[in-house]
C-alpha cells in the first residue's frame, strides 16, 4: 500500500497594516509567490501581531465581494503573546482563489498583523 504525505502550498505571509477597531478591511487575495491560490484545503491560519494585547478576527471568503464566508476565527493576543494560531480538525475545500479580511478591537487597532494561512494541496 502506498503511503501519501500531505503537501502544503507555500502560501505568502501577508501583512495587514493598521488594523481597524470594529470594521473589516477590504478583502484581499490569499496568494503564493506565483500568484493566487487556485484550490486547496484550508486548515487554519497563523497570526503575528506587532505587539501584545488585543484580538484580531480573521475571515476567509470565496471571492472579493465577500459573497460566502468560508471561515472565521478570533486570534487572541492577550497574556503577553504576539503569535496565535488556529488549526481546524477538518479542512474547508477551496475551488477558487480565497480572499480574507481582518478586524481588530480597541486594543489591537492601529497595529499590524502578519497572517500565514495553512493550505494543503488537493491531490487527484
């Protein structure tokens, strides 16, 4: 029996500058060095905030118009941490380029957040 090893797409780390308090940013494409992510399995996200304290809501959508929300998570940066991650127990299939937004709270507003999405390649 052949053993398969999951292959993850080398997704770009995306910087979201100056997070707003209580409002989503404009939707931006999740990309790789070669362009848009065409398809895959979304497993989660890692965020790095420029300084501790506050929370950041990360959302993924099926298009830049935010027609259908695919995923949402609140990354908590309280307690002296600047890194937070979410890894789901089941992946969300992506069949077209996903887009994302971020939204902060009063404590994270004005900070920058680097996001790296965990996306596994779909093998056929």
